[in-house]
């Protein structure tokens, strides 16, 4: 089985045209891989580019240089150079992502927000919803919220919907951007449990966890992002 | 061509020969493309628009000295429009005129088709106020012409759909749209839909003239003419409960006549010639002279 | 899995006299894909939409469409009859102003049913039932089926226009500022409706909008236009979250945060 994620010599900077075109280097020479059944954690102080790395892996940020290799339908694909359609297919089939904040859509019920990634993969609506409800139950989201759109939910409630949505599929690679940031201890424990289940089933996980307890509970390995700080060698 | 001394100031049939030639060309094209509206250079006629200027020009272009002309308005030979058009042609052609459907070679009509079946030697000329059947829903002439050209007739059924949606049935009772020879959708002029089936496979040539709108169209003899409808709301003609009060005819189109100010009324044939013939043949309705005498 | 695009636009250029409408635009649209074309007024996005949808004739370039038989056809080499047939069966066009896309003086039912009648449906009851069902899908009560759109609110009119377009099961829908004239709350409802219809029906769509939130919610991919040129394109969230071009950065930074 190929390594689910290989990141090789990736560099990223932002050019701020509205600020006289100044170039803000973010990371360069990013090299790491994540194995199946492993939970790697991106470490380092804030602002170092951890989230940017996750966003590049998800195709959300462009990549200046380097390769991000994943396996899709038994073919190795470089996300850094993939066309939009391929990226969307990869998101549907290979890479799951739990972002820091839920992007809500008006009028779509929480349970449907959670079930959607399964529906996109062609799974029947009732099966997907059953699975969604199981997850929301596990994450202690009150039942009366299931049929409501998450727009008006509290931060913690929205985050649990977001987690359920990210964990509902069997994607071989799961990216987690501070999934436990706004959760209480009880729910953090649930997330830790969910991550352990994912690991056991062979999912490769890459995450950012500021919470020390969670991090030590799930991390197999810390990748120090300050190693990839742009301009480090030159400085 | 001058056939009569009194007509020295007019050419035969009022129109000059070049104009007739132009109109005949339009008619020939119309016959060649059944149901298609052919533009023509409609002339000013010595009567206002709406009085049949289109029909008069068509008649003037096809009439010859040997023709016998009949003019009807709503089926009657003796109403103002019919009388004045008949008088006009008598004056400018001096041809024989008649009220008899059978004897006429050209029948100019406003809003009716005679009850008696027409033959191959006859021409029926319709006066048409608005030739464009699609205009009700699509006011742009450029667009309706394109729709005819591309046979896009869905809109016609939208009109019928609206009828049913509003009234529970197709409430269009006159100017009921037809499809000619499986191709062009055509407005049969404001004849009652009762007359639509008579247009189908008619032995007589049918010509339509719209003077204000400058269009001529035609249905050649033995042409298929189908009234548009829905499968679950099929086309049907008006039916009348009672026979004609004067000649007891059934299966003909009847006009309502108010008899007094107490609400008494009778229904009589709209085709006056047909009614008269029947009475001459001895048919009597319950309000005919004979019937009333017999009661007394 | 569909291995072929639905639409191929090659080097589309439109001049208005010597002025550029849009210049050298090429892209492919795939089945089920929603493409947003964004840019400010006058950037050429509506020109591009009208050229692709054959409402305008391009100065140069081709538009190829994969017909239901799988064959690609150049839209500008088709006969007008065939093209118009395609437009009212396999395509939809949702105008910004519903009055441009509806017949305001005939009932909602007839508005939805018109396309069916145009392709030969001749059963009043069936047409009316289908129309009523579609009104339901766009959240218009069945008892409004005989009302005319002039009695409808702006949002209802827009939803009716959508139903009218979708009744023949088109594969490609063009939308020109579909939420343009609507209140924010009405907009949200319409957007959600469009989003779910596009998902449920697997439609491909090209949506012209100046509203980046609309683009974010509806589209998979977007193209940013300026002065007739496509200056940036890519995955919608990539363009919005990591804009490269100066103009795109300006656009994105101009969004009001609520």
C-alpha cells in the first residue's frame, strides 16, 4: 500500500498586490509524509504556516513549488498541479478536512450538512442520515438541533457538526485544523476517541492541535513546521 | 379592361391591373404554401379598414366578368357590410350578384362559412382583421415570423392551456387556431369554431385577405385543416339545444335574436340563404310564418 | 464517471465595433459542474455568457456542446431551428429580471408548461400536474398554479422562472445574476434552492454574478474577468482564499464582512 501522503519540497508565499506587491514568504522546502494508521501533528508557534500547509494539501491554497502526492483510484496525483475537477474528486474520495470554522449554508439542517459527504459519494440518503445521526449523538449534539441549520448554533455546536461531517466518510487521509479548539473536556475526549478509531482503521491523519492533552493523546509524531520557515537558511 | 360605359372612370374591379397582378402573385404564393402569411402591398380602398379591405382586394384581384358574386356578413346577405361590398362590386365590375350560395362562383365572407357544402368551382374569400394567431402571446412580429419559420408552435397551446385553466374548457369559440397541411398554424379569421371542420378538405379554394395588416394567405382545395386541441380536451364545435326557429334546421350555426324587452328570444340560422332555401323546400320551425298561422 | 466535458469554449472573442467585449476565452465545463463568472459591471461576463448561450454571435471562436447522442456539435454551425430546440429543451436560461424570462400575462402553470407543449406534450392534465409538481419543487404553493406571475413577489417570480427552465430536464443552465434584484433573505432562500436543485439534478451551470458570496455558495470553479479578459480561474475556494491577481485580491478584500 502506497504512503497516503507525501509532501516534497513545497514552498508557499503570498504576494500582497494591495500592499505594493510585497511578498510574504510562508514556508519553503516542506518535506514530510504521513503513513496509513498514523496521526502526525504539525507543531510550532502560531503564524508559522501550519494552517497554510493543511490548506495547500486540501487544494485550498495554491502551491508555489514542490509536490503534494496522494493516491487516487490507484494513481499517484500531485495536488499542487491538479486541475480543479481532479481536486474536487480527490476531496470527495481521498482527503477529508475538518476546518476550524464551519461554513454554514442557509436552510440546510445539521444532519444534512453532516450527511452530505456520503451523499456526494453516492450513498443512499437514509443510510447517510442514519450514520450522521450516530455521529451527532456520539458528539453529544442535542437532538433538537439536528434538524436545524447550524447557522445559529454556538461555536462549540458548530464545531461538532463540522467534526461529524469530516469523520463520516472513510477517506484514507484526514486533515484536522484544531478540531477541538472550542470543545469542552467531555467532547474533546470523544474526538480523541474518534481519532483513535480512524487510526485503527488505517486512516492517515494530519492535524493541528493546540490543546496539549489532545495532542499527546493522539499524536504519533510531531512535525516541527518551524523547520520549513521560509528564508530560514538565508537568515 | 372596360366592360361598361358607366365605368369609364374606374378600371374593372376598381384596382389597376398592376395592383391586381401584384395581389395575384401573392395569392399564388399563398396557395403554394398553405397557411403561410404572404405580405402584399395593400392599397387604400374606398372604405375604412375593418370593413373588409383585405377581402375586397382579394376579390377584386380574382373576379372576372363571368363570375357571380355573393357577399355575406355573419352569414347574412342583407347586413350593412355585405350590402355595401356587394354594391361596390356591382358598380365597379357589373358582374352578376346573388344571395344563393349554390349559384355564386366567388363568396366574400365576414365571420362565417356557408352551411351548404362548397364545390370545386367556387372561391371563398375571407375578410381578416388580425392574421397572426401567435400575436396574443408574442407581440413581436419578428419573433412570430421566426416561430412560423421554425415551426415553434408551443405558444399556441399555451393559449389553449390558459383557456382551460381559467374556464375549465377551451373557451375560444371563434378565430380558433388551426394547423394547415401539418405545417403552418393559421388564424381562420373570426369565424365561429363551428365552421372549422368545413375548412378541412374543402373542395373550394379559400383565400384570406387582411388589408390593414397587409397579409394574404390561402387554403387550396382538398387541404388538411386540423383544429388545435389537447388529448384530454379535444376540439369540439358548438351545439345548439333547439333547431332553427324558422326552418327547423339542426346541425347548423344559430344566431340569437331578441324578440321583445321581456326576454323572449329565438335562435335562427345565421346563414340566411340556407334558411330561406329550407323554408322554400317546406321546412318550418316553430316560429315560422306557417307555423304561427297554423296555430291561430 | 463522465470522461468528456459537456461544453468546450475555444478562443471566444467578441468585439463591439473596435471595443472588446470579451477576448480569447477558453474553458471546458464538465457534467455536474457549476462555473461562476465574476467581475464588475462591464468586465465582459455577461457578454461571455450571451456568446456561449448563442444569444449573441461571437466575433471569433467556437463553442462545442456534447449533444445527448454524445456527439460534439459546434453551436454556431447548427441550424437555427436545431439551436433553438436545444435552447428550450437541453438548456435553461435564468435572467436577472424574471420578467425577461417569464410570460407575465399567462398563468404560472402555463409558464412552466410552455416548454412541455413546445416539445409536443398535448395532454392538459399531465402538463398541469407536471407544472404543479415543479411549483412545489421551487416552493410555490400548488394553489397558485393558475395565478399570473405579475401577482407574484420578486423571489417567487425568480423561482417560477427556474421551474420553467428546469421542467424539460436540461443538462446545462445559464444564470445571469440570478439573485440580482432580491432582498438578502429572499436571496438566501433562492440560493439554497438553486444549490440543492443543481445537486439533485446533476446540472451543469454557468452563473454570472458580481457577488462573490453567490459564487462561493453555488460554484465549484470560478473565472474572474476584467476588461474582457479572464484574468484568474480555478477552484472557487482557491481563488477566493488565495487570490493571485491584483484585481482578484481587490475584489476579495472588498467583500463586506457581516
